C-alpha cells in the first residue's frame, strides 16, 4: 500500500482568480495535530508528499494509470470531483454509503439528490463544475459577472443534451454570453488581469479538471478541438 499526502504546493492556489482558491477556508480551524500526523505517516509508513496537485487528484490519477496496466482498481472516495471522468468508466467505493458504483464515461448525466443538490457524472459534471463552480472550493465561472447562474440553471439547460459536442457548444455559448468582450479585474493577489472569454474559461477549467496521467495536458481549448467544436 502507498500513502499520499498533500502539501501547500498546489497549482490551483496560484490561479489569478478574483478570490483565492479555497480562500474561504482560511478562517476555519485546521485539525490540531494535522502536521504531526503527516510527519508520522512520512517517517513511519513511507508516505509520499505530493507536490503541485492535491492528494485526491493524484490518487485518482494513479488509479487510472494502474488500470491502464490491466490492474482492476476501485477508487475509494466520497469526493464528488471523482465523478467527472469522461474518458473512462470509473468504479468508486463510497465509504459514506458503503456502496460501489460504476459510472460510465462519456457525456454522463445529471440528477437531483435529496430534492436539493444537483449532482452528476462524466463530461456533463466536469463542464458544470467549471461553469457553476464549487462553493466548497470557493469559485464559480460567473464570479466576474452580475449574472445569477447556479447548478439548478445548468441542470435545466443541459438535461436535453445528448452528445459531447452539443454540450461543449452550449458551454462555449455560455462563456461568450458572460464575457462578450475582454475584461480587466484585480485578482486575489492584487494584480491587474485582462482576459477574454477563453482565458477566463481556461482558468475555471483549471479549478476543477483532474488529470489522469503525469503527461495529461488537457485544456478546455484542447477539448473543444478534440470534439471539433468551433469557437
């Protein structure tokens, strides 16, 4: 068994967002002995400190890499981000529910959970995360607009979409409607930024996309090109 531990070196923390990635968590109290627990796992159990990405990103990446070597892996996770896999099917054991489910790759699906929360899988979920954002990570794609747009709006808009290309065309139209012209704003580090709709969409894509290998350089733009979407 291998143990992976996240550290402060997370590329998402360097994104020039209008508000710091997970910045709202700074006011929360961290577990008292978190650093000591990490040190113990490194010293006595050979835990590996992950740099550049979050530990859950890397654990999922290792699962895909092992699966490509014909090892049947099941991801142990209750993280909703894991449901965004669109290139491959993914089997996930959720310890909160004590159940294992296989989510089929591709366009995926969206559903209402507990009559309150919107959840999803596949590309629909990934594109949704970049657009309506993630309140637990402190970002949303329309942060720099006065537009009111959330997960319920997205769910309604994409419920009838059945192909990846159609979904991506919808996402392009949404980004362009929010940012028809380049905008200038002050980022969370106090720097002045000027970005057009594509630059902004790439920034929010980086907030949520989880790589599947060390050489995975997928961007929002490369995804549009892959599916032949004009932009």
